[in-house]
């Protein structure tokens, strides 16, 4: 299954990305720009949750700071903080949010639940069932 991730801060018009069906590629798109494919940073599903590199959110203006043991994601008045020893994200008012799929440190980067972080950061997240390639769109409101 080919998964396309589309991100845009502003609608930039129609974009068509094509790949041969036999290619096992994932595209991350921001406006008209297709980001380089990084095999270590490919999105994946874990227990029904789409996990994407946290750095994907920086493409739409969200601040992402990551180290080997911690992750901070911030957008205007919203903040999520996670450490490898915590039970879930902590939000900007100090409440732990254990109900989400915890971030995973893998291949030198943090992977986060696309839907949870989108909701918490106040950005749009939608699954588009396009044929032949479904994709996820994450964009500013």
C-alpha cells in the first residue's frame, strides 16, 4: 500500500504525485514541494495508529525540538512535552496525556501519532481515500 502524506500551510493549488505501483514509497508533500524520501523516516502504522516523524510538523510552521531522550512540539499557545521515561505527553498546563499512542524513538528520530499531535496542535488532519493512492493531509486551519 502506498501512503502519501500531504502538508500545506496555505492551499497552493492542485498537485499530482505519481509512482509506479510496484514502488514501495511514501511521499511527504508541502504545497508544491515533495520532500526527499528518507528510508529511516517513513511513516508506519502501529496498532492502527499512523506514526509519522515529528519533524513532519515543522513543515507547516510548528516548532519541533527533539533529542535522544525528549521531544517538544509547540504551536503558538499549545505545547506538548515528552521524555523517554514519561507515561505520555505533558501539555502546556502540566497535565499528562496518557490516552494517546506514545511517541517512539526509532532510527534516530521521534515518531508521533499524526492524528493526536494534529488535534493537540489545532491543525487539520484528514485521511483521503484517493484511488489508487490514499493519503493523509495535515494542514494549518
